[in-house]
C-alpha cells in the first residue's frame, strides 16, 4: 500500500541497535487488518520494522512478532509467510536466539535474512562459523538467477549490503546455493519444494541494489501471495472492524486537526455516521491559527459533528511548575481524558438520550507511537505518547484505534482514499501534547506566546520556499531555562535561544536532519530575532534519529 520509493536513510550494521525497538517487539496490533499476515520474526535487528514496511510496499500486509514467540503462537496466527530478521548474535553462542526447526517443517513459506538466514542454515543441518572474513557494507555478489525464485529477472552480479562476521560455510542438504561472495561461499539458498529461502545480506535496505525485487519475488513467486493490500482494501477492512466494535454506541473522537486524528475521524464517520461526535480541545498548546483551521477546513470537508472545548486555563493550571518531559506528557494525557469525559456527559445531556451513552473514544494512535511507548513485551519505553503511555489508569472509555497498525505514510494514503483534503493529509506531524513538549522547561502563557510566534515564522518561510513536502516536519524548540547574551539595537540582551529541528523521514521510526538551504535558514533566523524580542539566538539541530528523537521532549 505504501510508496515504492525506499528510504534514503543510511542503514547501519545490526550490532548498532535502534533504541526504540530494543529487545522483544511489539505484539500484534489490536486491529487485525488481514486474516493471514506475513509475520516478521525479530531477532534483534536494527530495522525489523523496516522489513515490515518493505513487505507492505509490495502491497502485502505484515506485522512484527518477537523471536520469543513459540512455533505454536506463530502458527496460531495462520501466517501467509514468515520472514526471519537479522540480529547481532551468533547462532552458535550460548543464549543466542534460536530457530525451532518445526517452523521450517510446517509448510509455511520462510525467508531468512542475515541472522535469520544463518539460523535457517543451522536448523537445517548446515554449518555456520566465524571464518575471519566478515563483510560490512556494499559487497559484490555472484548470483545464479537461472531457475531461481528470489533472483528471477536479475543480473548475475549485483551489489548487496552485508553486515556479518559469521558465514554459512556448508549448505544444508537438499537446498540449492544461489549466491556467493568473497566472504560467504553460501550467501543465499533456495528450496522451492519446501518453500524455504534465505540470503546472507539485507535486502530491506536501499543499498542492496535489487533488494526490494528479491523480497517481492519471495512474497509473490515463492509464497504465492497476491499484492492486494491497497488503501481501498484497508479502508474496507477497517470500516467493518469499527462497525463490529462500536455497534450502536456513541463515539467521541479526539480531533486535533492533524493527519492522524483526522483520518481516524473520517474512518469512524464512514463506519458509524452520526454516532460520532468529534471533540476539539483548545488546550492553549496549539500553533498559531490551528484552532481556526480545524473548525473551518475539516468540518467543511467532512461535515462532522464538532464540539470545541476551550480548556486553555485548565491545562496551564495543571502544567504549572512541571518541567520534567515525561510528567508533562502524563499531565496533558490525563487532562485530555478528563475533558473528553465531561464532553461525553455534555453530548448525552444535549441530546437527551441516556440509553445510548458515549462508550468509545477514537484516537489516532499509530504503530510508531506504540513502539516508542514500550508497547509490547520487552520494548523500551523511549517516551510516553499522550495517547498511549500517558493515559490514566481509570480511563472511562473503551478505545477505538483504527490506525494502530499503520505507519504515517500509510495513514496519508488511507486519508486520500477517504477524501480527506490534501491540506490536512499532507500537513506536517504535530504532537498531541503540542507546544507543551517543545518548551524545555516549565510551560507558561508567556513562553507559549514566544514559541508560537517563532514557530509561525519558521512555517511561513518553509512554505514560501516550497519545502513543505521535502521535510517531514520542523519542530521549533524554546530553551526556556537557557539564556544567552546578545546584541540588539546597540544594547546588550539576555534572551532565549530557539532550536530549528527540520527532519526527513518516512514514518518517524528513523529520521535524518533535513538539509534546508542556507538562505532559507538565514531568513528564518533573521525574522525570528527581529520579530520575537525575547529570542536573540537561533540554532540548528543536525542530529539524526537515532540517537536523538524527533521531538526534544
């Protein structure tokens, strides 16, 4: 369903692991989009999520499961195919993740990559050893494409992206070796009868020249799957799921005006119509013009029933003196829910229908939100997203999270399929906690006004330069507890710095800083320091993710 264009973010070797996905992976999302998914078994790969994305780019649905899942648990999901990811361990080391050979005997098509490939070799009776000829980065491979499933239609020599110290030195009995490199005599094998396939390299990264084609050949030719997971298909399945979950109950949607909540609202509206009421909370942490955009653009395009709640004073009071970023997120998440609970009572009271209370709350939670909030056995909690880890324990609603299985670019395609205006679909991401987590330090009305003004200038200039589609987003961060000496009007100033954080990404799981033209940066800096008196310094964040997250808090 996603664009075929691959990420331009450089992939690193498996032993440099991504912070947000350390350990066991996220369990299967609550909303099951397809009865027979392709399951990506994560052996600790840096980019197991990337493999799942590449499968989806082939219009086949996929999910990630931890390597600790038993064969019985995996087969209970009725997978259409299984992909074994890379990982930093050695298959012969004590305590290394192991592959139960029963999975290879279950009749399910299996494709191993890097460590997953070596685990298949080991389980099938081949030999994996440390030869002293490790390979890292771009590596020339000799391919045997004739009669091959994986390499059908590809050249006999191609560049692949390696990251291994161990090598398969002896192939298992009954398999055909279809590739070799200088450091890996058995670099790929195929067993068409048992539908078992593997490669030593990483086909999921763009540096493997024919990587996506290899993966698609496995899915479509080896596993015999249909490339039918499209935006239209996803919409139909999600609408049916929502109807089944909600029934005749009333539903509130936490509408922020961003793409996630807007698409979630459009999906639920298609599913249950006037059972939905959207609630837009003006918490005072919004960017300039945001409330007006929601009331005008989204309502005009969809005709939804919208309730606007002015909770600016309430949120400021709750955030008074709170500087810790995790605590800020939790405070904002708690206040959101309390506002919605009151809105639910108001909706019921205004309609005079106590027989159909509001039972459900719709949220635009995405798969990366779940991952970063530690959503799954062993997943690291990087930060609590207000709509995942920040929800109070005594939540009075049952959640409807139709986008929980999707990445951001997939959400955009679903939005376009639903007819959500492009101005909303392509809007740059903005966190639910708003400017509250873009102020490093306590949140006050004065600091919000400073940040709001600086943010508006940055957005105006990026739009004027035609860069809105070229960058993922550009958070502007106010270092409220930091001051620096400056000179303005021939006098000494002691003002705040603001940070520009332009990033490029596909799904927010990984990101690189955007190379914004210097003249645009200069114009933004000049305008901010001229027009926002409290700011006397503008700095640029040139950190990728990892190691830094996109938002500072």
